[in-house]
């Protein structure tokens, strides 16, 4: 790990998410996702940045908004139905989870230098590892199509600042 550990200024209540947003994907235009969904990714990124700052996690804004963009873009491009994003602080980690109802799996690839796509998940995995976190994906538990793609980023909690909130 070669990144300084971010310190939480405000303690989010354990039962409260740093971020929790759900949206329904618009109908596809043929194979292409609807432009409205791409706009939604940008809105989610800005909400994520604001929520991170509110919780005293400004040092994470750059990396986590990139992670949020990549995971949500994948959900918009390949998912269907409902997309859900949550960020929650849990036992020393910020956990980011993106869920969609589409079939298929999120698999990081190793693109060659001139491939124009296929880097998003590899970038997420690298950012998370540099911060000492983890990533993973799992199928929905009810047997229907859909998956959760998650990652964790370690944070420490400034108990003194948190106790004044
Ligand atoms: N939410 C998802 N649903 C289905 N497949 C996914 C999802 N996210 C990623 N994948 C699969 O993992 C691959 C790697 O994703 P990524 O590294 O973001 O590359 P890219 O999006 O440029 O293809 C994708 O090409 C796709 O096959
Ligand atoms: Mg991608």
C-alpha cells in the first residue's frame, strides 16, 4: 500500500450509508445504452464526490469518483433493469457496491497497448490495491440475472472529531 490512509472527520452512523442511490435504466437504442443513462453516471459521480466530502473523505474523491464512474458505466453499458450504488463505512473500510440486473460477469481483462477499451475494471482493481483494499463480484443470491460488483478502500476514523458531530 503506498497511499496515505484517509481519516474520517465525521462518523457516519453505522446504519446510514455515505451514499445510496437507485435508478432504472432507460430502454436501449439497439445495442447502445440510452444517452440519459450516461448522463446519470455523471450525476452519480458528482453526488459521490459531495457525499465523500461531507464525510471528511476528500482525499478519496479523485480515486473513488473514478471507481464509481467505471463501475456505473459498466452497469449502464451491460446491465439492465435497476442499478443501485451504495457506499458505506464498515469496520475500517469504505465499501462501494454497484448492482445491476443484467446477465454476464465483470471480469478484468489485460488489453494490449492499442486496445481502445477493456481497461476500466483493471484500473479499479489497481487503484483499490494501491490503497490496500479489495474488490470482488458476486451473482445475485436469488438465482435471477444480476450481479454485485464491490470494492473496499481502507479509512481510519477520527473518533475525536466524530464525537463532536
Ligand atoms: N456490470 C457488468 N455486467 C456484465 N459484464 C460486465 C460488467 N462489468 C464488466 N463486465 C465485463 O467485464 C469486462 C471488462 O470490463 P472493463 O474493464 O470495464 O472493460 P470495458 O467496459 O471497456 O469492456 C467487460 O468487457 C464485460 O465483458
Ligand atoms: Mg468498462
